[in-house]
C-alpha cells in the first residue's frame, strides 16, 4: 500500500488536539444529479443496508436511483435556504464554530466538521487536521444514541482514511452520549422554554429515526438507548406515563422497522382523545430534512387531518448554548489523560527548539 506522506511535518513543530465532528450528510444542491450521487453513496453503505451486495446493487441502481432522486430533490427544495443551502450543513458549521470558540483557552483544540456522506468529506477534514499538526484526535459522531448504521459507519470511514496515513494520530472515538446528564438537561431546557412560549400540549411525542427491526434483533443497542433517553427526559420534565410516548420515523422498504411508527401513531392519537401534541426529535443533533420536512410538515399534516388541533414541533438542539456546553464537556472529559486534557504544556518553545536541533543533527531534513 502506498501511504500518504507527512511532508508538511517539521521537527520541533507544535502538536495539537483535534476534534472531528461528523454528521450524516447532505447533497451539494437540490439538483437531481447531486441528490442521486448523495443517495448512491449513502445507500451503498453496507452498514446502512444489510442486504447481500449483488442483490442490493441491482435494486439500488436499477430501481431506487432511477425513481427516488427526483422525489427526494423536491423534498430538499422545501427546506433548502438560498443563502445557506442545506439546513443540516449550515447548522453543523455553526456548531463547529461555537465549539472552537468554547474550547479555545481550555483545550486549544481544533474542531473540524465532516459529513459521513457528501461534503465536507471525512477525508478532507482529516487532511485539514493533519495540516494543523493534530497528533491526538477525538472523533465525535453527532448521534447521541449508538447504532451500527450511523456511529459504526463513521468509525469505518475514519479508519479507512487513517489507514492511508504513514503516521496516524492517537485516537479516541466517542460512540454514544444518550444518557449524558448535560445532554438530557439541554433537551429538558429546550422543552421547558418551548412550553413557556407556546404552552404545554397534552403529550410530548419523542420521535427517533428508525432502523430495521432485524438490526435490533442482531444486537444493535439503538432501540434501548432511545428508550433510555426518553425515560431520562420524561423524568427531568416530571411527566407522567400518559403525557409522553416514543415513536420511530423515516422507515424505508417493506421489512419491519422499529415500532411504533411515527406516522401511524399521529394518525391514531386524535381518536384516542389526544388533540394537542409537542414533538421533539432527541436523536437529531441538528435540524434537517427528517425533522423539518418529515416531522414538521408531513407528520403535522397527518395529525391535523386525523382530527388533531394543535401540533407544535420543538426544534433540535442545534447551536443552542446548552447544547454546545454539553458537547464541550463531553469532549473535555474524553481528553483526560492526554496533555491537553490535563493542562500539560507539550509545546514549550525551548523544548521544541531543542528537539529540532537534535533531529537536524541526526540528519533530518531542515
């Protein structure tokens, strides 16, 4: 294998801690070819679709990529901003910038954003971190609840890209934060603030992105972690059992996915006497197509058409201060034992200069 060199490295240069934030991704535009390219990368991931590769290649390329891109492009157009583009990307950029500011002076960490599919790519983000002389790296997938179809896929791609380097950084990989007290409190604060402004509904519906039921059967902990997050949030809000419920959205294909399904539940609630609901999506770190278009538009319509009277969506945590503080605290804790996390100066100028002179004496390039 031919490895990427580190020609930009110089002896005696200061090293840094890097943080790689990774979210799912978005097409580059709402044009059908860009959406098709994005969907192909996403749906070709064996972590996302666990179907024999040859069979799935035929289904994906012969059927799905011929029919779905145009419909998905129309959905993206409904949430796309002419100035900022994809809401997921624009919000994620704000999160990275806020974390860079928050961590400055404490960890001196360089925070870089990547998307698992599409741009900015993980490969480009790791190159940026390498050029910043990052020698210790924390990878934070922006998925509070672990699933092989999301977090493990990020691990696969990061590992793939790092395998091309001759000198890889020390790495720590945060796989989950579904029960982090600061994350739960950030969620609870967002709900309380929403209630204060818009009023409290009869039920708080907590909607999570679904995965095929067979993934849970095979040992994926996602379902249980979603339930745990919901229980902790309900406890923080002092909700009774009939004041909240958990549902799963965004199913695809014909096989069973995690239940109860969001759309079917919202169609039934009015007949059960629930005429007003607040909906929150605790598994989404940033608002995106699935929260804005699917929940706040499509599922809102299902509920109102079935006889519901009040539907109020509670936005994702996005770049709210409480969310940024929670993420910064998570990163700081995972940096413990490293020089930056223990406030040890590893970039003393005199020590670095002496190191460079020793390297030059041994024949290192100037």
